[in-house]
C-alpha cells in the first residue's frame, strides 16, 4: 500500500512538470513591431512584415488559427508600405476572424480609405 502511495505521488509530481503549449505562435513579431515603432526605418518595417507573414502562414499553436490582431497589424504595415489593397484585405480578414473587432477595425478602414 505504501509503495502504491509513493508511486502515485511520483506520477502526479512528474505529470505536473510538463509545459503547456501556447494557443498561438508569435515568432517574435512583438519584438519586431516594437523595434519598428521605436526607430521607423524601412529595414525594420520589412523585418516586422516578414515576422507577421510568418505568424499568419505558419501557425503552430494549439488553436492553429491566426492570433487576434495579427491580421490587423500586418495589414496596417502593408498599407504603410504602399500595398494598400493587400493591407485593407487583411484588415477585413481580421473582422472575419474576430467579429468583435469590427467596431474598432471598421473605423481604421474608413480612415485609411479617405
């Protein structure tokens, strides 16, 4: 009985040591966006856009879906880089993926289309 108790405690202890997989894969896009926002160079814009493209196309998180806000961030960066139609399409994709964002994203789209 004592061996069974000790074995059960060991199994529970080892099971609690596992790491939890993230809901989304971010691939360092936060850092790239921060650096671009801080300095604003074309090189950093290109790097930030590459990170967001990776986030959108190579999702390995538990949900296997684009994280909230990623389409909007990437769309806005594309718009700033001169790819206006692609950027607006991604902003609309954000609304499709996360309908609760419509109120905020639709305002951004309206301002950009003026």
